[in-house]
C-alpha cells in the first residue's frame, strides 16, 4: 500500500525558490517576482568546479520555471495550484 501526501499552494504562496549546489550545498534563494536569471555558477565553489549546469536541458527547464513563476505570482486569479 502506498500513502501519498500533497502540499498544495497557489502561485502567490511561493515566497522564495531555493537552488542548492550539489557539490558544496550552498543555497541561492530567489523571490519569484525578483528572479531575473538562472545562475550558471555556484558563488561558493571555485571555478571551474562551480559550474552548476551547462546551457542544456537543466538551464532551459530552470529558466522556464523562473519565467512561469514570475508571471503566475502576478496573476490575481490563477487558474491552477501547485502540488508538491
């Protein structure tokens, strides 16, 4: 038997998005309305070890999330909720 639990939130409920470096654990937090770009380097790791991702699928996915959240939190009547 599988038990599932969901956390539901309106886009406006999201106060901050945290990106965590897999190498050192450094956390970069962004408010959806102020998140202007996806970081390509960890501010804590020495270069080139600080490369978080290339301009491939990870970057495109994060940038899409950034753009979608930025628009969704500004909408007064969202048509969806987010479940985690």
